[in-house]
């Protein structure tokens, strides 16, 4: 039995797969619509569920409001425009950097700290809660946090009828409750505060709809939550515009957060620029003060020498030597400065690259001849450090992206160090070469008269200090002008406004999704119903599925009234549609039968029980009896006999007792209420019905009955389960195979083909 069940399931699966494969080529629109009509209740239920879920989603999802703003980044360099003075700090300005700064946790923390969000107020309903930002009916004043475990813990506020304020909160699974009169201070082990209620009547009315509570916020955590609600993108790179949007359930808060974020961004940018410019000016001022002292000292020494030796002007050969020596020493001073700058940069770079402040490197780098060589490398390092700061705030140090960017930072730091080392080597080589040349010239110069030589030396020192001081003075003036002349502005092209309409959930979108989901689910369930459908629904399906040439006798419409067992109904309404259908079958049988015998044997069978073979046998016999012919019905379905139930008699004796020779034929024949129609029941159920049918007695019984009756209708057992009825079907003049619409499976047609091909029952109809 288990093997048969497995085989049936495999056959069913193969048929389903074949039907799925041939879906497009064998699609039957009529059958599809018929099956769809059968499941209209399920389709209606799907539509109701989809729209119901959409309604619940709209009803119980907190509305989200989105405030938007558009800013433009402009930079006016008035000093460069008027004095042709270039500020190198301006070269690093990019929209990408501004976008990353706007997204940074640092800026959001500053924004949250600048808003009144340390104490947040809420109204909690049965399902939803609403934040009462700048709209709370009560205010918490003079709040002092005494225990950090209270952070982000809801503190519920209840105003009693006697105007007593009741506070309730839970910390570490322990509930605390306090009562104080209105306008009195609360002092607990966790906090100290006072509560002011602006409108008592409104407070009483609203607390009936929910519970008021407030909490002391963790601003860092709140900033992290707000960062997830912020969207920043480049709107137009050519116009230097940046678009910002912030989404939150509170309308006013969305506008305030965006406004504060843009304001803090502008302030942060200005402070950074000011700090960098001040460091550069301070560095130049320090160098200028040092050189100024040396210049004054050299000037004094030169004056004293002139006064002591009464020298007004030195002329002669020393002029040439002095000029060359001054040029070389000026270059040596410049090389010393370059070497010092390179060493300072190397000292900064060789530290921890993750803690590197680029703004400490730029003042040292600016103005040197190797600025162009190192500036690009340091700018790349700067961008990677900014990317690292953004990633480390969102991921752990062991994350793959963090490891990757740290590796890139290390490589970039090594490149800068190697570049500095190469520049130092070149500087040292140039310095050594220049020193050698200077020594040769000085050795010649020292042979000049002693006073002329000393004067030349002092004059040379003075000129060098004077040139260096003049250079520093020019740089100081240049950066002072650029600091004043350049102004970085954030133009608010579209300021944030309080949103009038909610951004989500959108009723139109939810409705569209509900409609689409309903249609898709209905179509899918219809297609599945069509693909999974395995019952015969029409005569055309039998003809199309069968490989044999089978005759169609006709079809019987569904009887609308329920009947407990198969019984005769044509006599109740002889002119009904069912009666006419049986008359049509009676007529068609005359064309099918080719036997010359006067008495016809009609064998009725089906694949399984329940397909209506007994119902057809009884009513077909009755419609033949209507034509004034004697008809008898034999119940050979001795395993599950039903003829006696259809005629309402006892099954005491019948075919089983006849086949074993226990009873006479006349004793077993029963007369029905319809004239000319008799029947023999199956009799007691035997243990071996197959052997009884083929023992030879059946042929004798039929031969005897042919002497009396014009037609013998045999109700055979189903041939799909047992083989009892095959022998009778073979010998029948008109073998009839019954299929029941919406009950018989399509593979039952294969059993019909098997009877015709294997058992040579070509007359089967």
C-alpha cells in the first residue's frame, strides 16, 4: 500500500510538472475562468485582508515628517581679487568634504546639544507615542541628575484630582513612586526637579487619552539616532549646492534640527579656518621676532665697527667677494630653514597617523619650495583620515573596512615619510656643496685687509638678517590680508520649514501596494488553482487526454437536490433535464451496439467509487423501462453494494447467493415501483467476489435472464481499484465507463485507455 501511495504521488507530481511546462501552450481560458469563479470567496477575503493590513499600517504607524533645505557653498577671496594674494587654505574646499562633515557624528552631537533636547517630553497612547517637542503642557525645571542609571528612563507624570503630581519610573526592575503638591520640588535618590503645568484643564483632558512622561536623554545616543534620519547629498556640483533632509515624527523638530545643523556647520567651518590661519600668523610672528633681534644686533655691531674704525664706505675687491658670499649664505639660510621645516613635518608625521592633525602640518608647509611636492600626498592622507573617522564611529576596529583604511593610511604615511627623507637628502647634498664653495671663497676673502674683512663680515650678516626679516614681514602681511579678505559663506537657498504633510506612510502608496498585492495574490492563487487542478470538468478534456478512440454517449447534468444514496429520480419528473439526458444516452446506445442479440447487456463501471456508476445504472435502466421494455439491474459491486439502498430493500439474498448456487433466480429478483424494471441486489458480502464472478455461474444467470428481459444492466465494481468487473465489461454488449465532473481525476482517463488497448475492449463508451 505504501509503494502504491508513493507511486500515485510521483505520478501526480509528474503531471503537475508537465502541466506547468505546457502552461503557455495548453492554457484554457474557459477552465481558468471557471476555476477562478469557484474561489471568488477566497479572492474577496484576500482583498479584504490586503486593504485591512494597509489600513492598520496607516492607522498604527507613526507618521513621519521630512523637512528639507538647500544650501550653497561660496567663497569670496577679496584679497586675491584685489592684491593678487593667494590663500592656500582655500585649495582643500570640496563639496564632498562638506557633505561628510554634515554627516559626521561630531556635528550632529553639537546640533543636538544646541537644542532643548536634554529633557524630552512624550504622550504615550495605547499603541502610539508622540513627542511633545516645544509643545508640552508641562515643563521640568531645575533638573539635577544624581544617578546615571536614570538616563533614557521614562518618568511618568500623573496629575491627580487634588492637584497632586504623581511621578513613577522603573530603574533596574525596581519601581519608584513619588507624590508632591503642584509647583513643589521633587527630591529623589536619582534626581531633583520641579514640574510646572501650564494648563491644568487641558492636561486633565489629554491624560485621559494616554500617559505623559519625560526622560533625561543621552545626547550622544540621540545624536546617533538623528544621524540615521539625516540625508545629505550633492544637489548640483556645478552650482556648489548641497541638499539636506531630516525625517522625524515631530514636525517642529525636523525644522529645528536642520536649521541648527546648518548653523553649527557654518560655525564649525569658520572656527577651523580661523584656527588654521591664526597658527600660520603666529608661526610667522615667532620667526619674525627672532630675526628682528638678530637684525638689531647685527645693525648695532656694524655701526659700532664703523664708529670705532671711522669707516664710511668700503670699496674695492671685497665687493665681488661680498656679493658672492652673501648670495651663498642667503641660500644656506634658506636651506637651513627648509631643513628645519622638513624635520618638523617629519616629527609630526612619524607620530600616530590616526591622531594626525593636518592643520598642524599646513602652517609649516606653506611657503616652502617643496610645498607642491608634499601638498598632494598630505591632502590624500587628510581625506583618508576623514573617512576613517566616519567609519570608526559606525563600526568596530576589527571590521574589514576599518582594517583596509588603516592599511591605506599607513601606506600613505610611509609615502610622505619617504618623500620627506628624499627632500632632506637633496637639501643636505645641496648644503654640503654650497658650504664647500663658500669655504673656498672665504679662504680667498680672508687674505684681504683685516678691517675690510671684518666690515664685510658684519655687513654681510646685517644684509642676510635684513632680507630674512623683510621676507617674514611680507608673509605676515600676506596672511593677515588673506585672513581678512577671504570669507567662507553658507548661503541658505531654501531654508528648512515645518512640513505641512507627512512623508510616510503615504496613503496613496499604501493603497497602491494593497491594490497591487491583492491583484498579484488573486492572480497567483488562480494560477496555482489552475495548475493544481486535476479533475475532469468537460467531455472535451476526456477526448483530448485519451489516446484511444472512445465514443461519447452523453453527459448528465448535476442534480441540485441532495440525495443520501444513489436512487431513481427520473420517475419523479420524467420531463426534467436529467431525464432528457438519459433519453439521449438511450438513443446513442442504439448506434453504439452492433450485437444482433435481442437482449442487450449493459455493463456500467468507473475508476473509483463515488463517480456515479450506480446512479447511472439505476436511472439508465429506468429510462429504458419507460420505453415499455423489461429491464433488470444486477448489482455485481459485492464489495460495496448500493443497489438495495437505491431501491430501499434489504440485502438478504442476491448475486452472491446466486453465484454460489444457494438461491434460485426467481427468489432473488425484486420488483421496483416502476413497471418493467426489476433488480437483483448484491446479497451478503462474500470474502472472494472476484472468484465468484469468474466461476462460470454468472454466464448462466445472464443467459437465464435474457429469456425474460430485453435489457440487463450490470452495476460493476470500479475497475481502477479491483479487477472484478473487467470480465463482465468485456462480455457486455454496451460497456459504459463513467466519469464525474469535478470529481474524477484526469489520470483516470489512462485507465480507460488501458481497458481499450490492453484488454481489447474497443466497444467501451
